[in-house]
């Protein structure tokens, strides 16, 4: 994103997704894939070593698969040779990631012993509900600033995982 803004490509365009920015350049797609593999590997190791309920480990596994899938199938609509195949698969992985993250919020409300974790999961669930509603209804309010909405959702996923340390 920063490189593209500096070079004037979609400068300050908040209507496109994080993935669309990554897909603007082939080298950024490759770099993101490498970082995603490192992040997913680290998070998988951490999650499966932690004392977390099996159902949450399964949901986190689906989340990690979603992260990996979105990186493996880049969103490259802005490249010189976009492929509908990878874009559609990328979007499918993104939707799975969004829905699995929402399920993780629900499970944290139910299973968490920590009040702080329950509170953050509850607030995150409210946000996820609004996000999902706006996304699937196609309301322009969201899509004109999608970059912000999506990154906040990703941030809430990382907050959810961070809150696991209180269990």
C-alpha cells in the first residue's frame, strides 16, 4: 500500500481492500505470501501449544487456512494479467476467514473464563455482525471505506488471539 501510494497508484483510495493493494504488484504478492507462511506457522504453533478448547483450536485452524488461502491465491485484479480463478478463490477464502473469525468471537464469549476476554469478544462480535451485514447487503457506506473496515476486522482477530493469553 505504501509503495503504491508513493508512486501514485490508487493514492489514498480507501475503497479497495488490503488484498487489492497487495495484488497491485507481483513482488508484493510474493512478499505477502512469504510473511503469511511465517505468521500462520507461528500462530499455529502458538495456538496448538496453548491450553485452548479443542473446538477453538479447530476454528483457529480454519482461520489460519483462510489466511494462507488468501495469500496463496492473490487478489490480482489490478495486475496486467488478472485471473478470475485466483480472485474468486481468494474471495472465498476471505469469506471463510471472516465467518470463522466471527465464530471465534462467539466461542470466546461462551468459553472464556476472563471477563476482559468476554468483553472484547462481545464488542468484536458486534463489529463483526455490522461488518457481515454491510458486506453481504452491499451497502455503499462500507465499500467506500472498505480498507478501514477490513483492517479493523483483521485487528480484532489479532486482539482475539492475544486475549487467549488470559485463559
